[in-house]
C-alpha cells in the first residue's frame, strides 16, 4: 500500500513538473486547498516522497505556542512536497502543543478534506468547532463540506456568517457563489463570482463556474466570454473548452463548437488535448 501511494505521488509530481513556480497561493483560506504547490529540493522524486526534502524537525524545547507555529509551518512545507500523511501528523502535533491555535485547527480540517479523508474531516471539524466555533475560516470550510454533501441551505448559512466577518475573502465568495448556484439563485451567484474575480482576476476556478452558471442561465455569449477568459489563462483546460463548445452550439456557431471539441479530442492523426492537461487541473486553481 505504501509503495502504491509513493508511485501515485511520483506520477503526480511528474505530471505537475517538479519545482514549478505557482503564481497563486496554493492553499487559499477556506475549504479544500486550491491545489498543491509542488516543490522539490533537488532530490530524485521517490527519495523526496520518502522524506529527502523534509524540513528539520521542530525543537521539542520551544514554548508551546511557538512550537505549535513551528509544527504548522513544517506541515505546510510537507504538503508542498506531497508528504501529506506526514503533514497531517505534523499539524496534529501543532494542535497538541496549542489546542486553541485556530490556524492549526482549520488547516488540519482542510488537509483532511483535501485528501478526501471523510472520517478525519468529520472528527477534526467537530473538534475545531468545540474550540473556535465562530472562526470565519472554519465556518466557510464547513460550508464547502456541507455543499459537497448535499446540504446547500446549511452551507449558505455558514458561508454567509463567515463573509460577515471577512467580506473581501475570495475563497469564501467562491464557496458562496457555488452554493447559491446549487440553490438556483443565479443572479446572486453571478454577483459573488464577479466580486471574487475582482479580487483575483486569474482565479480559473471562478471563471469556469461563472461560465457554467451563464450556460445554465441561457446567457450563451457571456458563457463564451467567460470560458475564453479562462482559456487565456490556461489554454489546456478541457472543462472550459467543453463549456464553450456547448455555448457555441446553443448560439448556432457549430464550426466554433467543432474547433473546441477538436481541441479536446484532437483532429485525426493529432494528439488529444486531454493528455496534455492531465496535471493542470490539479496544480492550477481547479476545484
């Protein structure tokens, strides 16, 4: 099992490009991580995944609050090296050192969510709410969890409460926009997507969902515009091409739709774009 995990992570590193520099915060503030900002220290991939790039261990004689911060920073670095299980152990050590450290409590929930570890997510979220129930980042993170589990109304309650405290948080706006979209409150969702993109114009996640929202609303020209904006940022995005192709079809622009579909499937004798974009949605800001 360990060998399988190492091989899987090695493939991801290969696809992502070891050491690539990401222009955005790979973690964000709330909900699942935006991506994993993969780094490398110069060691071979398999050695990195066994710990060759791990930062130094935290000194055990530090005062509790400082030790918690150091464990958290080490956990963040370990995530960047795709050492996810060790990162989880490290952030748990941060919580043990300082049980009320809000940043560590929220990070642990988000790390569990990002690994799709359902039991750990529920356990860690419940533990965090016992101590920091009004933390906006925790509320927004629970909102994304609730949304993913089909309770959009409860998700809206939590993320709206979070935004009352942090009205200019792009990740929270993105979560609420998707929640409103799920509740068929399309106009309100569009406003949140627009506000999110004002704050971070290169958020490809928001461009994609906004394009899909406008497709659902029948605003086909706007859907084309949004998908085109995304493709200007990441031209291998398959979902953007699919969305734009559907919008083109609705507008009767069949040749343009065929061009986008050919960009996904490849023209006869040409490679498919699907192969070249396997790693992009993981490393970029896809949700």
